[in-house]
C-alpha cells in the first residue's frame, strides 16, 4: 500500500495531480512519490513525528514532481493554500462561539509557545506582547531545516502557504505575516492583534475559496 495514502494532510494531493495531469500520469507520479517517501522514512528512522509527518511527504512529492518536469512548487503551494482555506473555515466556525476568541487571546503567548516554541526546535525572538499585539519573529524553523537537510527546502513552502491561509480564519484575531524563512527571508514575522471588529476571514482568504 502506498504510505502516502495514510497521510491525512497530503492524501488529497492525488486529486490535484489528477486535475493537472492525465489519470495515468497522476497515478504513476503518486506511486513514485509513495516509494520515495518510504525510502526517506527508511533512511531517517529517528525523525520525530511532529516534523517528519509534515515534511517528509512534501519532500517526496517535490523530488518526484521535479524529476518528472512537473511544477512541483506550484502544485504543492496551491494545495497548501486550499488546505489552509479548509482549516480556516473550521477555525472560524469554532472561534465564533461566544468567548472563544477572547479566551484564545488571553492565552496567546502560551498557545504560540506550544506551536512554535524552542522545545519544538524553533529559534525565535519576541518583539511585542499583548494586549496591543503579540509579535514573534521565527528565526529558524525545524520544518525548513529538515527539508533543507534533505536537499529540498522549497518543498515546505506548501506548509507555509497552509499556515498563512488558516491563521486568517480566526474570529476577532487579526493575523499578518509578510516574510518566511523558507522564502529566503531572515525570519517569519508573525503579528497577531485582537480586533473586536474582525468577524470574517480576509478578502484574500475568501477569494481563495472560490
């Protein structure tokens, strides 16, 4: 069985391949990527799940698509956008419940620490704290570092696209990020603000749903 079929985040990428290529070509590339993923797993048994589960399938797909002359970054990044929009709708629905957004904002420092703290391998710099704004610069990302060690750092751009899209779904919490380490910048500049007037995802996020 193709091990990519068990990857909840990436298994939907088969539809992306079928939409972009012929059914036979899509099936062949999916099978080849599954084999590449299995080889990467075999060669890197010590990789922790929180990094490997997101990075290794992306690296496998990126390698196979690039070898076949297919626009791997373009397809993967577009897929990351779509998955991010799907998650944004879920996040928006949950944070519309009374008091949820304010509770998240109250604990935003701890939440961000659990999502992108040094214990997970991130290097970061806190630039501002609530109540006005929570700002953090991610100086080094373990996803990017792992992909770079495997010679495919551009593969994780799809994760960055997903992240940027879903974070815009929060009710009453405004999110901005203009740079990313995976794009060659010095940091990922996360900026979050509580905004009682913000009720819907941004116009750009809604546009991606169509």
